[in-house]
C-alpha cells in the first residue's frame, strides 16, 4: 500500500523548510502508453533546520499531447491539453524542386 503523498520533507527531522541547492534533468528513454515522455527533475536538497542534505525528486513532467506537471513528491498535479500539430505538405512544391 502506498503512503500518502507529501511535499518535500527532511528525512531526519521532518521539517518542510527545504532548500534546493542544485538540479538536473533525467529523461526517460521510452514513452508511456499515451506517448508522453517523462522528464524527472532531480536535485540536491538541504534542510534549513538541521543542515542534512540528500538527493531526491524535485518534480516530474510528462510531455506529449497532454502535459502533466507533478510538484515535489506529488504535492500538486497540473494537466494541460494541447491540440495535435497538423503538418501540411504541398506535393506540387515538393515534386517541382
């Protein structure tokens, strides 16, 4: 059973007073079943209360026809619908060259 999703908290003192020191992106090599690519924003996090630092997930983005943005540890999810791109090719122009 999954535990309830929370915001970023310190694993030592359970404080929510967290500072993100450094971030980097990880891109999944395979899309999910809806064709979206997942970009995970990782970071070095530091607690302002006890000074403990650790690495963890800052947020996740699922990019494709629908965009989903998940905040730190799933605290907020934003979904944005995008219209599909339409590409029109004029064969007379292509064959004329």
